[in-house]
C-alpha cells in the first residue's frame, strides 16, 4: 500500500501539463485498444457522470443549471 501512496504523492506533485500529457496518452491507448466510437462513448459517459456528481455534491437542481446555461448563452 505504501507504493500506491508514494505513486499518488508523486502524481499530485507534478505540474498540470504532465497530468494533461498522461491523460492524453491514456486516451490514445484506449483508442488503440477499443476504437474511436467506444472511447468517445466512454468520454461522454464520464463527463455526464462528473457533471451529475458535481450537481449532487453542490445540492443544486437541474432546472437552475439549465436556466443558467441557457441565459448565459442566449443573453437574456
């Protein structure tokens, strides 16, 4: 378990550009293994899960979020 903690500490101490590089390499590997559409579906589902988790964390309602997004986009 100590090596996992050490790896996480090492990862967190890296700059953000390295996090982006590692994420890009991981996406490329997934793309090569499973194909474009499977990886695209995975990314979309992961983004939807992240958004749903954030809404539940902040105890917001979906109606407020949609209203905020649409009002900013259409300039009410």
